[in-house]
């Protein structure tokens, strides 16, 4: 079973602000070269899609309501969602904050056949959380994910094992995992447009055209996916990155953006209950070349200020940069559960004071919305008013 929430970030915002219901809503940052994080189905009707540049989305749907993301809140709702899944089966594999695979084979004696379990999950998600989910049920992960995508929004699709191949062979080739724009162009060059045509193409031909992925695509075209559902995959890193509106050679915007990213990362760490032993810096230059640098800290951190201090040291260690910077990113890696990690405080209590201050920022953001409290350096200066 694959359960995928419908426009999750938007749904959470609409849940807490009913005035956004049935309106074109986009979650994302409106400035610079940011991208769409989530879009309501009303906005999608205008062609808006996740990961689309915000500038493009706002041109397609100028009447859209732009809501800045509240990642900490989304992680809190996600935790409730995963608890709900765990009450159905102990074999849950989260893919992201808003989707997961569930192996329900062990729950059928207790809860009934697959269709009944899927209906139960959708009903509980709606009644207990106030949002909607689309559920795909099939014999394996790949087909279940296709099913959930095909029944969105707020739908349910069961593909019986005996009907798997027949169903797949009605789909376009791009429906298969791994068939993106480049792969599709190669397949079209061979006259292949559908999953059925892939299935009937010799593996050797696909291997010559697509390399190692040729055999993989062929297996999927016959509904073959032996991967098990792997429970509780630990998150490997938490972070954020930002693309500048204009490439910059100035240290001031780099440091300012690092501070902003450190607060986003620290907030997400605390919301998800992790601390990090490694801080990583990412820079992408104007020619799109990318470098990363990281360092392991002596004491695990979840404080934005401590993460920022490490990031600044990484930035300074790079020395003179060869060209302007297009993108900067910050990641907390080598994560551990906070409750299992002893936190050492500085003798001057600086670290503890930062954690206390940031905990207050979290609480205020939770109650009144993000960016009600922030470091003074992140407050945008308004131009003086003229008469």
C-alpha cells in the first residue's frame, strides 16, 4: 500500500486557516529563484506544479495566495500521520513527510481485506487529522505508487495482482520509474511510447539504448518489483538551501543567508527530535559547479546559532572564491535522536541560552506563524517613505 497526502503543505495551511479553502494557494517563498513547495489543486489547474520556479508559478497564476512554509508544523503533522500508520501495521516505510509504504499483509486478519484497510486509513486520516490522502493498493511497491498517483486527489485504487500487467500495459512509458525526459526521448527514437511496447522490446535492445537502466525498465514494464517494505528508515540529514536572485561575490549576503538557513535547519532538527554531529556547507558557483565542505562537531547540535558558527568557519576556510555564488546550502548530517544523546553545555551557559531562545522562537512560530521572531540581521530593511 502506498499512502500519499494530497497537497500536504497546502492542506495543513488550509486546516489552520479555512479562508484558504477552495482557493489557488502556493506554499513557497515569493522572492528570488525559489521554487514551489506545494500547490493547491485550484492552483494546479493553472499549470502550477511542485518544484516549479516561483516566478513561473506566479505568472501562470497571478491571483494565487502565497503562503510562506512552516516546516516545523509540517513535521509535527507528519509525526501524527506516521503514528496513525503504525497503528495499522508495524511495517511502515516513510518516503517523506507526506507519504509512506505500508505492508498490510500482517494486518488483514485483524482489520480485513486490503480494500477495507485502505478505506479505514482514508477515513481516519480525514476524521482525525482533517486532511485527505490518496491510497494505492497493489502486489508490490512500484505498482502501489502508480496506483496512488492515478487516483489523486482523495482517491483509492486497488490493482489486483492478477490484473497488474494488463493495467500497466495501458499506461504511457513515462509512468515507469526512471523514465524521465531524457530516457523518454531515447525511447521515442526507437518508436516506443507505451509500457506495453517496452515490455515487448527485447532486453538487449533496451540495454543498448539505455545502459544499465534498460533491464530495470523492462522488469517494471512486467510489474516486477521484489523490494520489501523497509520499516522506519532513519533520516540521514536535514537541511535547506537557497538560490540567490542574482549571483553574488559579496560575503554579506552569504553570511546572512547562512544564518537564515541555520535557523530553518535548527528548527527542523528540534521538531523531528534529532541532533547532528556533522555540519555541511554547499556552494554552487555561477558556472553551476558545486562544492561541499563539512566538519564534525565535538558535541551534537540542534541550535541554529551553533550550526551557524560551524558554517561560517567552513565558509572562511574556503578562502578566496573563484567566481560569483549562485546557490548556498546548509545541512545537518550524522543525525542522532536527541533523547539518546547527552548534551554538554558551555561553562558560560552560552549554548544553553541559545537553545532556550530558539525554543521560544519555535513556540511563537507555532502559535502566531513563522518569522514573528527572528534575529535582527534577518529583518528586511524597508526603503524610507517619500511624501
